[in-house]
C-alpha cells in the first residue's frame, strides 16, 4: 500500500540577510546550500526585515532558515514567531553568520528550532553536506510527526507497566493525535478479508526458507488486509497493535502484517507500545528506511542483542518465514541483517521528555538461537550499552540502518525533547 503523505508539506526555505550585504554574496550562498541538499525545499527567497520574514513564513508548517549574515537576529526571531512550527537554523563561517546564530539561538530553541553550523560552503565538502542533510532529515521528521495520526489498535499490552502515554499528553507535547481502534473492529475486518494471491506468492517466493504451511501464511495475510483497511479508513500515518491479544481469537499473529507495513512506509509497532512507536516514526521518517522495534534480549559488554518477530523484510538480504516465537503459531519473520553495517538505535521515554539515541555496528545478524524471537541482531554500541539496564527508560528499542544520530538529535530539539546519546 502507499504510505500516507505527511500533513505538514515540504519545509520552506528562507534566507535571513542584512540589507547591507551584496546580492552577489547571497546568490553564491543560495547556490551552495542548494547544491548541498536544500534544493528540494520550497524556496521563499531572501528576507531583509522582520516584517518580510514573518510574511514569507506565515502559512509554512516548518522551515529551514539560513542565517545568511550578521545583524539578522531580529529577522530570524520574528520569522520563527510567525512560523509556529519546527525550524532548522543554518549558519556558515562567513559574513558574521555564526555570531548571529549564537545570539538568537537561546530564544529560538524555545520556539521549536534546532541549529546546524556548516564548516564550509563548498558543495564538495562532505562534512558540510552531511550536517545539512542530517539537519534537514530531522526537520522533515519533526514536521511530519506534528499533526500525524497514530492508531492504537486495542490497548497497551498488560506487561507494559511503564511504557504508557496519556493521549492528551501525546497531543500536547508532540502534536500527535492518538486514534483508539477497538479490537472488535479488527476482528470484523478479518472475517471479510481475502488477501490477494499475488502478494502471497511474492512473499513465499522471496523467502530463503518457509517453515510454516502455506495456509498459515495466507491466514496471517488476512490480518494485514484487515489492518490495511483500518489504516486507510482511519487515515492513520502509523499504528501499534495489542498483538498478543488477537492470537487466541484469530489463530494467527500480526508479525507478518507489521513487517509488510513497515516495508511499505507505514510505521507499525508491536504490543500497543505508543512511546516506542513514536520513536519509530521519527527514526523511519528521518532515515527513509523501515525501523525494527525489538527487545534488548541480552547485554554483553558493549554489545546488545535485539530480537523480535516483526522485522521488515527489506532490512536484510534474506528472510525466512517461521512461527511466532512465544506461541509457536502464525508467522514470524526472521531477517538476516548485514554484518558490519552501521545502525542507529532510539527509544523515547513514556513522559515524552527524553529521546535516547545510539550509534552501533552489526556484529552478527543471522538468526541462530531457538530461545529468542525470530530476527536476532547483535549490535556493538559506540557508547555504554550497560546504561540500557542501569538507566532504563523501558523495554523496546528501535533500530534503523545507517547513522541518523544527528538527524534524530535535531528532530528532538525541534520537538522540545532532551537527547541522551549513549
């Protein structure tokens, strides 16, 4: 299915500049930032006064504001007040850009802004390009999160005694609307669902091994079809489901369905875990890749074992279809993760005050253990893995391919959430 489009639209791009600076300099600056990754934004041009900045940014849901020159603090501030949404402030080494950013940033943070400094305006400078790309990825993720609709199908699983969020707080803190969907709605859709044979054949044909009967895969796909109808009817951008509760009634699991949704761009979380699903939304939308919500099943020195049965198939070069680990029923997905690849871990605390992020390397990605959930990934973290236990903020963590620590840091700052880097 097609992933829902973000409701905030593409971020705007504004250049705040003192009226005394030359047009030639500004034209060169705009060409450089465009070449480094800002070309996809809605370019509003240059604002040389507070009134002009406010007029241009009014109506934008989010924006990147290039602090082009010195003497622009009041221009930036008035623009942020009119914007009333996430913003990324961009400074560079010339024309007193950084001094202006340093002066306005303490106030800008209170208005939902993060900041990035480009060490160069040379489009060939990979450090500068990466900083801008990461900042813009965070901006897009924060913008998309605000105004999004997160479905809660059923309730948080009873063992999630800590990982619970009040709907009002979710809306107030992050601008996310929690849409509560009773399980009876899923059950009704399941009875009417008939998955297409083409999808069944594609899933079976793409698997490195199929250890469950064909009819079990078909039954699991009825859960996917039922949830797909709910996602479309309820206009959900993401959802999380009380997945264990449906197993006795439907005689199957939601694992394969969640795998398929995450592959399609619709973020789907397990066990009714709202805070981790929100972290998954940020990580997936910043990276453009599916997230893997998993249990930290073991900590060994600097390594952590992440395991769950719902990994998106595209996360690795191969996948197997097995039963669900705990119940031996339905379909669990065992994905092989590429060894040596860089990954990012994230977890949001239930108070929505702290986002923990960590960078790591996949040391082993083959599902070997029969005593863990089906997808199993050993990750060596760059930080202190033991803090996951000593300073626990809950169970599930999200893993996405690539290094997105800076992007998630920027997104969190725009949302008023503190960042804890392991």
